[in-house]
C-alpha cells in the first residue's frame, strides 16, 4: 500500500491511541479526519497517522464532529491537529471496547495500547514495516481467512442425464443429490472430480460458490459426560439460582450473582438454562472457564445444548482457528462463547450475560501486563452494559464472599445464592483423614496409609474407579539435609533446585542451570552447608507414585497417569480421560489437573497422596488454594448412584483446611482464614498492590526500588481522599480496617534472583475503593524508567513470590 499526505480539510475529529508500547504514551492523541475518510471512520478501526517525524498505526477510540467535543482533546489547539492519513483496517471490536480498555489501563497501571490490543482480532491486525528507502508500508495481517468452495446442483441440473461413459460426472451428481458439498469433501470421497466439476459448471448443471470456511476449534469426543442432557426437573437450589439471575437480567442494573454450589450440585445446568433464555431473547452469552478445565468434556456440554453456535477460545488454538472463532462471534454465527479469560474481549454485538465458572481460580488473573483479573473486568463490563454477571464456585474466593456479605461493592450489587445439594439425592462423599505421623510411628514406610490401601483394594474388588491426586503445584522433588534442613538452591536464582533421578542432577527451573550431585546413600553425598552425608531426596514424582500403585494393584485394574509429561502431545489429555471413561476398573493418578471439573459417576474413591505440599506455600492465599484443591478433588467422588469415599493423607490433621474438608463444613475454614486475613490486613479487607523491580545490578536495582517506594509513601501520606473512588467515598473509613494506605518494603522477593536478575518488591495495602493504581502510575511516571531495570506493577496481586 502506498502512502501519501493528503492536504484536505478535516470533516471531523478522532481520538487515536498510538500503537507504541510505552507507558508514556498512554493518553490518546487528537487527529483530524479528512473528508475522503469521513464515511469510513468508525470506533475501533486501525488508522495510519503522522507521529512526530515518523508514521505509526493507531486505534480510533472516539469520534466527534468538533474538536472540543472530542474526549482527551481538552486544551489542544486546532492548529496543531494533524490529519490522519489512511484507514488500514475496519473495526471488529465490541462497542464498549474503548471504554473498557480505558478503565483497565487506569485500574492496572498498563498502557492504553496494551489494553486495547486485547480487544483487537487475534493475529489479525496490520503492521507497519519500514522500507529501505525510509518510507513505510502497511503489511496486511499474517493470519488470513480460510475459504472453501461449495458445489451444488443448479435448478436445470436436476434433469441432466450424463453420457453413459461419464463415470466421474455420475459420481458427482450422486454426491450432490442430497445437497451442496465442498470440493474438499468431494475429493476425499472420490479421487479427482475437478474436471467433471468444470465440465458440468460450463453446461450449467452445477454451480460453484466460494465462501468463508470456519476452522473448528475443537474435535469431538466420545466421553459420555460431554453431553448435557436436559434434566427433567431442576433442583430447588437450581430454581433459586435461576430466579436470581432472571431477576438481575430484568432489573438491568448490572448486578453480580454468586452461585455458591457444592461440587456436583449442577451449576453447569444453571448456566445452560440461563443462557437458553438469553439466546431466546436474541442476546449473546460469554462463559469463562479456567484454562485447565477447557476440555472436550466442558465444551461438549455446551455444544450438546447450543450446537454450532458455540465459539471456543483457549490457548491451544492455532492463529487461524482463533481468528475464525473471533469472526464467528463478530458475524453472529456464534452467540455463545466458551473460553479462557481472553474470551471476555470477543467482538460481542449484543452481550446479555457473562458467566465465570470456578470464579476463585487463579488463572483468571493475567500474569503479564496488563495484569487484569477477569472477574473484575467482567464486573466492570456487566455494570456498564447493565447485564448480569454470574459467578459459580464450590469454594468461592474470599473476595466474592466478602462482597456478597457486604451486599455491594463499588456501587454494584453482589448477591449469593446457595446450592447445598446434589441432584437426585446423590450424597457428598465420606472423608477420612489418614494421619501420616501415626503411620510413620507405627513403622510404615509405604506411601499409602493402611486406610487408603484398603480402600484401593475395595475399588479393585468391586470393579469401580478411583482418582488419586498427587499435587505438585509449586513443588518438585528436591534434596534436603536431614541434619540441618538445608535445601540446595540455584546460585543464580536462589530457588530450590529440582532433583532429576536419571541424570543425578539438580536443575534450576527458572534459569536452566544444572548441578551434578549424588544424594544419600551414595558415597560422596554431602550437604553444601554442614557437610552431613544425609542429603536425602524429598518429594515423590507422579511417576514414582504410579510405580508403587502398579505394584499393589491387581492386574485387572488399569492405572492411568495424567501429569505434565503424559499430556504433552496434542489431545493426550482428552485421550487419557476417554481411556479412563471406557475402562471397566481403573485408577486415574494425576497432578492438580485432575482435580477440577471431571464428572465420572463411577468414581467411588478419591485419594490425596499428601495434602501438605499445598498448605505450606509462603503466600496468604495458600490456605484458600489448598482448601479449594482438596474440596474440588473430593468432589470427584460419589457423583453417581454409589456413594464415595475420600482419603486425605497428611502430617497436619489439625489444620483448619483439613478439618473443614473432612467435616464438609466450609465455615471451619472460612472463619479461620478470614480472621487471619483481617488480623493481618490482607484482601478482601484491603486492596493489595505488589511492585516488583528487577535488574542485573543489585545495588542499582535496590536503590531504584527504594526511590519508587519512597515516592509512593510520600504520595499516600498526603491522605488525599481525592484519590478515592467517588462511589465508595462515604463509607470508606468504616468499611476498612487500615483506613489509610500503607507501604511495606522494599525487600528482596521470595525468589531473590531469577535469570541473574536481582528481584526486589514492595507492597501497598490500602482501603477498598482507594485508587491505588492512579497513585502508582503517577509515581512511576515521575520516577521515570531506568535502563537495565524492569518494573511490574501488579494491582490486586495474586503472585507474591
Ligand atoms: P457442578 O458444576 O456443580 O459440579 P455439574 O453441573 O457438573 O455440577 O452437574 C453434576 C451432574 O448432575 C451432571 O452429571 C449433571 O448432568 C447432573 N444434573 C444437573 N442438574 C440436574 C438435575 N436437575 N437433575 C438431575 N441431574 C442433574
Ligand atoms: Zn546440612
Ligand atoms: Zn537458576
């Protein structure tokens, strides 16, 4: 595409976000729209603009007939406004994209361009390329639409009789007798019909049309549970939940409904019924599920109810598939979207309902900039569009529970509906806690306690199925000195090293460094700190548990292992589940990836090999996560007619998390967890932002972090209630224990070094409703960036390591 300057007069004005990834450019710029472009300009389109001495691409986020009516153009003199040069791509965003991106940019201290890009078609935006002679060229998007050719009989074609020797023609006519067929399918059926198609097309017997082909984002599955049969009768809890959602829909106030339902209580059915009503009214629905449970099973349930009008988004899609799913939504071919957090940014035309399943899941928080939380963005969109946001969980987050207890948050209504029962009288499983201290004292060296062993044998005898969880989140086999407790760490990263049996190496999973060692009882084994030879291996791999399991289980029991290693291949995850589904009698052993969402009615036993790894993470949310994990995995048992048993092995049987799961009494855990958080001023009682600074030069990095923290301290000391979100202003000091913001640190991070970078962080705790992002953003701008030092500002942080 050739670019040229047009000197025509402006017929209107546009606010444009320049696509240059820099915080300094967060504000949009005003441009004039020349007359010849005025017809085509629309919100969300990509334009080519002069920018300084160069040209750049940008996105239109506001259009106004006069400069002084344009947002962000306050004080801009008309003489300084340059005309934009060209429109390089039309809009394909949801109508609310600009407003939502602006909000995100303000809320999460992220650049506006970065936030806007979330709403643009995946892989489908043009790029600017500089030619050797200094001029620029706009490159079209790398990902293109797929086309297909469809052959059909014409009206005249029906009476056409092919010559006796024209076999190909007869094959073609036979294939088309039941309706149009694509050329790809024809060529699969018969070797090559292209000559016959051409001949008959010339004769006017068939016609060939080209159309857009949708690349399917998922393959089918044979899983019986992937089909959501409409239940004959809803449970009382389901009716109540649906009523609340329906009420929120009619009310059009954009309120939030938390469906707090025990595992297996039929939350999915609630979503499906609510979506049915939305579709009947011509609306669209967006369903977010955690990436980990975006399986054939979940997608299949939605497809079985809504057929082809379901678009699917997950991280394993190819660029082409992603673009097709996107366009299916944009064109209205799909009216239900099921996907991971990014599905929220689809080009909806008439969004009427947002559902977030497993609302408490950490994967809804994006780990890189913009560090948004899908629940908060969804709540914002719901409030703006005045549509209901439905959150579902068996273990709601402290944030959701806290807001529902208050009844509202930032002016939005939050309401909780309980679904305490499973349909059809299925009962919650019996939970047994196996105290590993006692097993050890009694001389047992097996990884299976007596009770778990007995239960496994029972499953084998009765020909049932079991699920065995070996949680390894944030945990890997390591070496530990039995005498001094020293755990070898990486000298570049200070993270605990992982032991690899086969190669006798310790490996760092942050930077990849390896160290050769031999643990006890090998000769030469020595603790790096005290020299003791009892440097022993700690922690079991799933592989080892699998070996031990195979050794004790009778041969007719299938043992299926599901972990990162066994699910590397495409579709392996699905195949393993199908294998488990089809087996007569089997044990599914796996990491946390098996804890969620699986619905196999024949599972009667769930075992947890060691619950303690989850409890011991250095994070204020560790207990919440452990509770969630145990409750979820326990929920896999007894979903059918036969009752289930759960065996939890632990060295900490008195921990409130263990007691709550064992007693089916969440309040034992929530009361303890919330009290601890209130005591120590953690969310949901305050907002927490975590600022991480990292660089190669330890001193320079620390100094930068200290200067940043000092600036923030100064800014928050000036208790400027002006910063407070006006919605909350009145109730602020009453609702919050800390009343005014506090800055903690800086100190070095738990992971002190990563990839030879020193890491420091400081935290800001502040009252709910305090606009901490604005303070941090302003301080960061004032401080300026420094070469070789990186900063991440994480508002409402989840990862504190
Ligand atoms: P959750 O998501 O709450 O864990 P699911 O939605 O997976 O629960 O439902 C658990 C099982 O109960 C599914 O097999 C589902 O088909 C079934 N189910 C849901 N609602 C009903 C109902 N009203 N009557 C009978 N079975 C139901
Ligand atoms: Zn030692
Ligand atoms: Zn390292």
